[in-house]
C-alpha cells in the first residue's frame, strides 16, 4: 500500500536520483514473471536507500530478503568500488533472475548472494556491516534484528521494510481488518519492541509501506 498520492510520489521520484535503467528492466521482468511483484521496493525507496549509503559512506551492506534483486542492484550502484553487499534469500528461482541482472551491471560484482534461511546464514557471516536492510519474512523480524545488532559497525544502521503493513499494524483503525494474520501480529509486536528499546534510536517513516530506521545509541 502507498500512503502518498501517486501524483506526489511520481513528482518526488522525478526530482530524485532514479535507479538505473537496469533496475527499470528488472522491475518490468519481475512483473512479467513473478506471482507477487508487489514485493519489490519502489523507485522512491530505492533512491532513499541509495542516499543513505552515500550520506553515511557505507562500505558493507547486508540485505535480508533478496527477491529478484531490485534493491540489491540499486544499493550496490551507490557503494564505493571496494564496497560489498551480501544478500540472503531462500528462493533459488528468484535469486537466479536477480543474478542475471547483476551480471549485466558494471557494479554487479559487489553483490554476493547467500542461499538459505537467514536465521542459519547470518550467524556464519564474518565482519561488520554499515547498513542492514531487513525485508523478509515478517514473523522473524525480531530475531533478525537481534542477530544483526552485534554485527553493526560503530556508525551502522538498520532499515526495516513493510513496518506499516498497509496500515494493518494500527489496531482499531480503518486499515485494521480485525482478523490479523501472523505477519500483522508479528509486525505489531516488532514495532512495539523497537519503541520499548531504550538503547536504540529509531524513526519510522511512511515511505511506501513504512520504513523503520534504527541505530544504536
């Protein structure tokens, strides 16, 4: 769900640095071949992630949830030449499509794909990360957060996607369907968990389906 007028969103995108032509091609290919193309991050979100990478001089990115590689392709473009992006997923079919487009990009060599459940692969990763982007199974968001916090660099940040969940996280609102799914319940719990963590500085933004920006204090 989008919480901004499409006309205003397009205006914002048009006045921002847009993702690459390859991203546009991948966007179209995803919509042609995937059952849930709405899982893609949008252009505005991709541009925002790229801005964070540039502004914070990020060197290493960890992405939890690859899908067809759109966000990885956009973020890797903004990394320095010696930068690295590790992206995790469990679906080899969607990652295969992602790899086809990464291979076309001059900056695609910065991307490394790791297949397997994130709860199993994250503990095996070496080194620290300057930015972690969480966009995977909602029921495990809290576990992912707890796993990656010790792996953040001193100035590292975490960006969590879909935290508004089409508004369903707001109990009793017009968006509440009063029959919450496991994902809705997990996101409500996760958002409240972040709010209650006194050791974290967190800001929630209504970009696309909601982004949580999180840093350690």
